[in-house]
C-alpha cells in the first residue's frame, strides 16, 4: 500500500486520497470534551457572541474569535480549555498562567478554564476589553494602507505642485 503519514495529524493518507487536516469545525474540536469542559466552552462562546458582530471559526486545533483581527482563541485540551486573550497590556492575576508579547501593541495571556463557573469576571471583562481593543487597534494591512495614503496624500501633492511652479518660473526667467 502506497501512502504517507500526515505530518500534522499523524493520520495515514493513501496515495491519491485528498487530505486536509487543517480544515476543521467547532463540533469536531469540542466533541470529545467532558461535560464540565463542554459547559465551560458553551458559556465562553455565549459570552463572546453577546459582545457583538464578529467572526467565529475553527482553525487547526483552535477556535478563533475575531473582528478585524483575532482577539482571543480557545484550544480545547483533554483536561482544560486553553484560553488565549490578546490585550494591550500585561495582566497579573492568578487566572493568568503565562504572558507573552504577541506584537508591538498586543500581549497574549494564557488562561486555563476547567469549569463553567470560571467563565465569570474578571475573565469575561478581559474578553470584553480584548473585543473592544481589536477594533481600536489598526490591523497590519490597515496600517500599511494608511501609510501609503499618507505618502500620496494632499501634502505630497501640494509639494509636487509647488516644485512644478518653481520650475516653471525658472524656465520663464531664462
């Protein structure tokens, strides 16, 4: 039998068979969760949906919540939900397991959720803050677009017009 083992999911893939382990669903990621974790996941999702318009999608082993950019995601594990929240400041709280710098303007916080009761303040407050921050911070694409607009904006056009006027005056003098 010709085939290969997928590098990511370790599944055996026959030769010629289509395989895309990166494509997944929320249901597939949450199907093996215990009842406590499933209840916690449902509460997390309900809380996030209550914030307003956003995109919720599964990607590889995570469930992403985003507006312009991802503001938090959940990695379902066997004994906990790993909640990764992007804020503009580092937090010091007993719920936060680890803090890493994600970019110049964002800090990612890793929180383990084991029960529905843990999805309360301050965790829900941090999710709300991350939701609001994700719309306030410009995305990388928006920043590049704004920078290119600034270069070709009115000030540059005005400077070009002034140079042409000066050049025209000099040519008349000759």
